[in-house]
C-alpha cells in the first residue's frame, strides 16, 4: 500500500467529539502544515469490566482512561458516569449491588469503591492488593486479586468488619460471577482454569482446565458457563457445567477480550482491553458493533517504506487502514515503535524490546530487563536504538540481545532520532532539552527551554519535537538552530482542565501507560504524530 492510499478523516469535521474535546470544537492550528486524522477519535479508552445497571444501560470500566461510562445498548450513546478527575484512579471491573450501588475495583491503588445511586463515593476497602474481579450476591460484595498467590475476599461496605478470606492461592483472578448453583465462579489467568467455591468458603473446585488466557467466568441466560479468553483469537469456551460437561470453543476475532455481560435476550456484550469498544454477539452467532474499537493512545507511530502506518498502543500493535485500526499483534506495554523493512522494533514498558514481523504478527524478544524504555529509532546496521528512560541512557540492541550504551548519565530520555549523517538526538522530557549524541557517548545541548519534549524526528535539515506540555510541535534548523512553532493546540496528553499525575509503572502491578506523544516521518515526507489525547494518528503535510 502506497502512502497516498492511507485515507485521512478530515480534521475540520467539528461533529466528531473525543475524550480530549467532548464538544467536537477543537482544531489544531498550523500555517505551514495541513493536519488530518488517519482514524477517528476513540470512544472508549479500553473497555474492561462491564455490567448492566438498574437503568438498563451497560456500564463500562475504562482502565486506561480512569473513568466509567454508561452505554445505551440500543443507540450506543456514551455518557460518562465516573469522571477522569474523580476519586477513582483506574477502574478495572464493576458490579451492582441490590440497592443499585455501583461497586468499583480500582486496581493499581488497591481500593474498592461504592458509588451510591445519588452519586456519592465511599471507600469500601484499601486492603485489597490489585483488586480486579468483583461481583455482588444480593447485598454481599466479593472481590479477587489479580496476582499470583492472590485471594478471593468478601468485603463489608457497612464497615462492620475487615475483609473475609474466601479462598487463597489464586493464580491471578479476574472477572467472576455467581452461578445458578449459588457458587462463585472465577478464572485463574496463569493456569488457564475456571474454579468455583461457595460464597461462605470451603474447598475450591476446579471446573475446567485448558481455557488459555482465561480472564473471565460468565453465565449466559441458559445457564451455560462461558470462559472468556484474552489474546488475538478472542476465544470463548462454552461449558455445559450442569449437564454432560460438553464444551465448545468459538473464536470471535475480538482481540484482547476482557469481560462480558448478557442482556435479557441472551445477547453477549463483549469488551476489549486492547482496543476498547463493545461488540454484541447474538445467540444465533451473529455479531454487531455497538461501540467501535479505537486507539488507546497511541504511544508510538511509524511508517514502512510503502507508507503503511503502524501504531504502538500499549496493549497491541495496530495497522491503520481505511480510517480504522487492524490489530497486528497483542503485547503488553507497547510504546516506542520503528519500522525496519518488513520488521517493526518495539519497546515495552515492561522493560522489553521486541521485533515484530508485519507479514504475520509474530513477536521476537530481543532484550529484556531494561528500565522503562520509551522511544525507538533504527540505528546503524538496522539495530533498534532505545531511549531507556528509567536508566537515563540510550542503548543499541544487537541481534544477539546485547546492549551497547550510546549515551549515559541522562536525566529523563524519552525519544531518540538520527539525522542523515547518523548523528543521534535524544529528547529529555523533564529537563526540557534536546541533546545531540557525540562520539564516545558525549552529549551536547542542541535545544533548550522546551515544555516537556517527547516525540522526536529528523526530516532533511530540520529537527521536530513534540512539546507535550505546551501541546505544540516545534521545529529547529540543524544548521542554524533557528526555532519555529510548526503546529499548536495539538490533542496530546490529558484533556484541558484535567490535572493528575501518572506515576511510573510498578513492576508486577498493572498501571496506566506513561504519556508519550511520538513522531515519525512517512516516505513522502509527511509527519505522523500520535495524538494520545484523543486516540488518533495525525498526518501533517506541507501546504
């Protein structure tokens, strides 16, 4: 596919709202560049736990956004219920109590909340480590922990006592539900199994094994147990647990399934942590999209020699086409991305560098144990060069996984780029500078006084950098250092008026991605910008 075949969505259309701009009135400004979207803004920033509320709407926990929205199952209209700047930080699962209260598993901070029908928030517990799966049995509340050695607990919203342990030794719990037999059914992600136990405790019983990547246990209206699996295939395992035990697997093609809920007509509403959105699966096997998937950032962008655009989207690698996004591979923490022929080099917040073959999506681990790597560029010999943010250095990764330090002693390196003479440049997000990497690992200041510089590219005789704090694109002449504002009012970072601190990820504990607005150069010289404030890739072409 040639670069000109990537169809852009007109940016001037004011009827397209986004998380960054709910009214749909926002528009980047540039005298020198024409700015277009390559895909429409995202509607749900990751869709995790889902549950039908007393009002008949589907409530969707958006872990990546830090909010909860209600979706009308007939129209798909989305209404924020728990806002971005509320007390809940990163909701992962939801359940409704008998009195209509919404209970929320707030995963990274280890809190469980109750939102009463009148909109008041009450902290139920801060004694649960990595709370995830949550369910109500009448007026009783249960939650499990998404960690190895986790617990299944009963919580008491009235504060009458602390958590009661129902089961221990879970291999990462997740979405659970009471079955028709009155028992609690829950998955164990690591072992790929479904288990059950009485709400009052007892000996846990394994119900099913070989449910790969099991992230949820759900019952349909006919009493069939459905094991929900994440991953590329979106596999559902239907088990006649109260009959002959027969099981049937169905591949939905929904990448990164996280959770599901059934309506009274036995339609299954499926969420995706990887791409957001809600898909409805009918009992007869038909499928329809209630809320389309979108980008949850993106946090990295690149284009290959044919002009195909790829995005690193935290939980997946996406390929942009026809105004939408196709999932190429599912991976955890995908941030930096750079094209090298048919290969893509990827940096993950989990400290890994992968190479992905675009012909099939296979991932090859190149290096591990890095400290919060972010931006990636292609260096000499096609080697991936990574800004290792947590270690304050820039490293090259060879074919055997060995690391060569190109620069060290940096403060907060975020992205890296090379000019035509193979000189390296690195953006220092907290120091507000762009540094040039000299021979022997020395660095000199190329530009200073920048407001949170992140994405960085070299195009001909100019260096371009995204100043995320100021929401603008700035260009510099390589020869003279002359500075020019190229574009302003970019939809990067949190929406205007929202001020919260995103902590660095804690190893072993899921967290929201660190902000990173990346840049790339397309084969035709256009600039590609990851507009992580609205979930799009912007294409900037000279007027």
